[in-house]
C-alpha cells in the first residue's frame, strides 16, 4: 500500500472536476477535513439577523431554553 497521496487529484475533487469516490482512503480523509474547514469558515460568516433586517423580514428562533422568540420586521 502506497503512503503517498495525490495532491493533484485532491485539488480536482475540491474544485469539483473529479468525483470524491475516485479517491483512495487517505485522499478522502484529506478532502473531508478540508470540507469541514470550509464549512466552519462559511458558518462563521453567516449573519441571519442582519440579512432578515436588511430584507425587512420577520423571523423566529428557539432560545437556549427551548422558548420561541419572534423577531418582528422593523419599518
């Protein structure tokens, strides 16, 4: 079993040019880690409060105690 990984193939999968299933186990693990890092970064940039406010939309959410909190649109 080879201990080398194909960085070119990993880059192609991350770029959407090749299938994840075409990778070996080690390459798949690297791709999953990169996907996780990208998801964490994208989630950190989300600001639904600002988006709803900018759109003039009401929204609701559940607080830490499970209570429904309704945020009415302003304007």
